[in-house]
C-alpha cells in the first residue's frame, strides 16, 4: 500500500533555473530535500500537478534513476493523472519534446545537464518543458524560482520503486505510470521527415559513416535508426551504451572532447561521414573525411539545402540563429528571400518564433540545430538531414562545403572558452567593456577599424518581451566581429566565451585554417578586453 505524506522543509538557496533548467553538482542534488524542494517548486510554479499528464525521462547520467523515482512519487502524491516515462528512465531531450507534443501533454520534466560531465562528483540537472515541448519561458522559470523561495513542505508517496525496466503501465495512488519505448516514437518521426529509402540506398552504395554516441543517451536512438532502419553496418555507432558517467568522458561533441572521432576522420582510413551527439542528444558535431564542419557552417548548409528532404520540399518559413552564432546563415536567408532572426542564446527564444510559424530551422554555434518538428535542438535530426542532403546530391562533406562557400562566401569562425574563471574578474572584464562601448566606433584595434559596438538586447517580435545584457558585440570594417559573453551552462566559476568571426569573399582564400585566418580578430579580442591580464590565462581552455 502506498501512503501520501507531507514533509516539512525550508527553502534552499540558489534553486534558480537558468536557460536550461537547474544545474548543480550531483552531490548537491543528493543532499536531503534538494530534489524534493525543487520538484515541489516546479509543481507549484505551474499551478499544481493535479489532473495533469507529464512526460518524464533523462539522459541516464548518475542519479537519474533515483531522481526519477522521487519525481514519480511526488507526482502521484499531488494528483497527476498520468506520467509517461521512458523505459529505464531514458529519454533524449528531443524525444521528450516530441512525446510532449505528440501526446498533447501538459509538459515534462527532463533530467540532464546536457553536455556537462556526469558522475557522483560531476553535474546533474532538472528542467521543466511546457506543453509546446520547449524549455520553460522566463515567466515560468521565475514562478518556479519564487516557489522555491517560499516552499515549506512537499507531498510525496511512500511506496516501492516503480519498475521501469519493462514497457507497460503501473498505478501509483491514482496516477497512471506509463513506461514507453524511448526510441519508437522519435524514430517514427524521423522516418516521416526524411527519405529513409534514399539514405538506405546511399549507404548501401558504399558510403561509410561513424556516429559517436559518447556513451550518452543517443546510443539506442542511433543504433535503431542508423543501423537497424537505415542499414549502416553494425559498429557504425560507437560508444553506444549509455553509462552513468559517460564512460569517464565529457559528452560534448566538439573537436576537443570528441577527439578520437576527429582523429579518425582526419586519418587515411577515414569513413566518408562522421558525427557525434552529446549527453542528452540535443547537440551534434558534423565531420567529413579530412574536414570539421563548424556548427555555424552546418546551420547555413542545412538551411541552404533543406529543400532536398521531404519535410522541407515546400521551402522554409524563415531561419533563426543565436546572436553569437556566425552570420553565415544570414547570407543564405538573404539569397533564399526568407527572414533570418537573431535571438539571445537559449533555445526558449526560438520557441516563440517556431510556434508563431515564423521560422522552420534554427541553430546555435554551441552545436545545436533543430526545426519545427520539436521545440528543442536535435542532434540526430541534424545528422539525418545531412545524410539526406548528401544522398540527394551525391557529394562528400568537403565538396558540399566548398560549393557552399563558393556560392555564399566563407565566414571564418571560432569560439574561445575561458572556463572556471574567477567570477569577479569575469564580471569586471564585462563591466569595463560595457563602459567603453560608446567610444569604440572609429577606433583602430590590432589593425582593424571598429564600425559598431553595443550590448545586444532582444525585443521578441511575438510576445514583445525584452531580454537585455545578452552579450557585447564589436563589429569591424569588412565584416569581422567579436562577441563577449558569460555563459550560464557551467556549475562552478564563470565561463567567458569569446566568439570570433571574419568574412572571406575570395575563393582562393577559403581553405585556410580558421585560427590563422582569424589572427587579427583574435589579437583584437585580447587587446580590447585585456583577457590575459584580467583572467590570468595565457590562452583559452577550449577552441572550437
């Protein structure tokens, strides 16, 4: 028998959700009442769980299984009608978004810290997605935060754990717990969007690929879609078993953390196509034989060629990118005659544009791309669209990218991350820049003339909301640009991200190394902000 109990508690400091929910060290979430307080705040912030249907799942990281049982018992204690949970507690973030939308649920709770490392001494996260399938907008996260500051008790059922190992239905108090195949609905959606027959023929013709799931959530999805449904040979999906600590790795698909795949793709024995995804399945990295495709270039190529896939044959309504993302996609949108929106970083800002039918494809420089099929970025979706485009054109990745640059010009682009920077030093750097913006236009920095300098603010064209202090932009004559921004995705210290961009129109100069091509912009970025002096760092921790 299950019994509902009320547990007295007191507010816990710091439970303010960011753009991707609440992220802290796993041990913090394991502290007494921590998960329960925050989940109670979610329920209170959304007007209660009574009568609601929710989706629940996560990326399989350490503590995922325990947190899910707590949430199930709390949902039941508070009268939820149904909770749809992925088998074994597994659901990729885009698959969860799809379930929320396709089942018409009230929302969902996703357990993930995305691309952050997992394990008892690493990171964990909980976020709430609304009924459109996307991350909660700021007005909802503000209500959740206010509820977390006022919580005095939480309700929870005392019961045995729900068996999540097998697909089926359980009842806890009056709540129906439906355990579903985490892959099936998502794979069916991908079959509707893309020409699986054409891709299958392409792979059968000898086109080879490797997909690195990084021991994260996309392993089962990639095995089912790429190998079982599309016929890629067994072993094409690497590191396919999700593990609580991601095999000791860092599940961030970039040339630093996915170096074994990068090394393979740069070797003489490289397959034709390489890709990777992250902890919760919403990011992607694309490679060809001997070439790495930046996320900004990937977004531009997908927008330029999306019409080759069945879902997008009618053309795109528009495109959108986060402000720090390179302006390569702007050039494509201009030639296609469609709108291109510039938003703050954070997928929730794309949600309004997608819901309003203003855009079809959107993306961020941090390896996230997606479309209006869900309300999250979607790593496997991007991989499949690339495969559909390559199958239709018969080109390799390097050839397709070279053709794209010849048509649209090349935006050389790189992001330099300074991680774990002293927060006071990082904020001081930004404050100093902020105070000098008005005086920068017309000045010369590292032999480049500044044409504009501002701090990005966004007025949402759909709901008229305003987001301020979204990053400092410095623009140069000839199309160069620097963006400075403090990231909110880490769990300790501050991460200073510096985004570097320059434009090349001459075809003979489009195959340079990006760091070399950006040398002037890189020098200007350090000189302008005094990065080395203020952070004590000789260089960035990560370059992508």
